[in-house]
C-alpha cells in the first residue's frame, strides 16, 4: 500500500483542489491511486465541494469531510485541504458504506449498518461521521449491542464551527453531501491496529451518576447536583468559559475492582441544574474529575505509539484522530503529538482534529465514544 499526503491552503476551493492533485502528479507521475480521503475546511461552500472533487478524481472513489485542522505528517494544516492518496500494491481494495438521516431513521440505518459489518467481519473499517444533532454517540453505543466485531471499527467525528447556533459537519461521497450521517470506508486485505492515548489522571472524589439524560448530568450520589461541585471548582475564575475545564475532563470508570478508565467526557456547558458534556453519560456510571497538562498528554502519546508498534511494527499508514479539546490542552505543543508518533514509527501520517473519537474499550469488547483522546491507527496492506 503506497500512501502519499498533499495539502493546499488556497482560499478558493477549485484552486486548492488543483494544487493538491497537481502535487500528487508531480510526485507519482501517471501512477493511478485507488482511493483518496480529503479533509477540508468548513469555510469552502458546501454546494461546490463534490463538483470540485469529481472534476479531479476521474471516477475513482473518495471520501471528503469537514475538519477545523488536518495533519500532513507533523504539519498542522489550517483552513485548507489535505488529501491522502492510497494505492494498493498487493491485492487490497476499498468500498464505502453511507449511513443517512441518523436523527430521524436511526433504527433503519442501524439494521443496515449491522448487516453490512457482519458481512465484512474480516475487513478493516474507518468511520467518519457527523455530529448528527448529537445522535452519533448513541448510534455508536447501539452498534456495540449487536453481535459484530468491534476491534476493527475505528473513526472520528468531523469538526467545524457553530454558525447561527448550529454546528454542521458534513461528509461528501460519490457526489452526495451527507448532512446527517456517516461514511464507513472498508479496507479489504488490510491489517489495522490502534491505540488510544488519554493522559488525564483521575483525582479526588468518586461519584455515582444517579440522574442523567443524554449529554447532561444532573445529580450524583442520590441527590447531589453535580453542577454545584463544578461551580465551586470555578468560582474564582474570572470571565469563566466551559473550555477552561478541558484541562480536567470527567473520566468514566469501569465498574469493578480494577476500575480502568473507559472513556473521557469533555465539558460543554452548565447551568444551575445540570452539566453538559460532548458525549453521553448514563445513570449508574462511576466518574471522577481528572487533570492533565501538555506533558502528561504527550507522555500518554508516547506510550500509545509504543503499544501500537508492538501489534503492528511496520505500518504503511498512520492516522491520528485527535480531539479538538485535546489540542486546546496541548497549547503550543500541538505538533509535538504527531512528532512523537513519527519519531517512533516511520509512515505517512494523516488525520484531523475531531469532535469525538470512535474506538474499542481497553478489553476490545465494545465500541466507545471518546472525548479528548488521540486515537492512533496503523494500517498495512496484507
């Protein structure tokens, strides 16, 4: 599998696409590619995206999606286009599955998706999804309730900015704009491995969630408003914003003696009655506050890439789905995450800042919807 990444920061979409594909031809000549994944700024007009892409792909399959920033090896690309070109060399192939209208037709899409994944249980699947009006996290959880392999499904949530009170992050595939759904890119005859980096250490009191709905946590420990705990924590911070709490996300713990960290939840908003996260919480879950700085996160990244290297020592492609909130905590060290990965493993690195990550739990028994993690994926054609 030959993988090459090309970028453009042109403000005009047509020019950006021309530059990206011209850069590929300069490097690879007339050698054809089999598939291209394109991370592009939300600032480009949505109605022009598929046309601009299809004028260049010449009938080949593709997936494009919104991202606030994307990765080309150690470089972070702002407000432009980053394209990953994949050429198979040993019998690999790719196909795409599109899930549509998650918010209104969840059960129908779930049935179709489960059937698709069962029929391709030996393949490797990359899932790039929209927020779907906050329904995508529940869809991921529902997938775990079915008898399908979950250690070969990995992904990230497209990222963008809120405009007129709504955050729309779209995917583009086969001439279609997917506004409320996802795309699964299925790789056949490709080995895939992954590792999740957190870096936030649990601190303080453990709580049991006793009242929650969706993304909002109301009470813990039978009657204590969790918002009071957070307000007390932040009462001396001037001009407080919820993103200041991204240094101290909530960790959800496994219910058992070992109490491993299952996932993280990033603060989004709060009121007198509730605290809202960027992912769902459930009654009965055990939680703690946590804390992490850039050094802690980078240490976790280094451990993560070494773990991946043990499972797949010679990848031909690395993908990093790294949470936007994590990049906020990394501050001036944002590039250091990908530098740490590429110091340990030599392969092209593609990825983007996400609004959530999709990976398996530490025991690889179920899918998890993560916040504030770096999901590192290695791939190699068999």
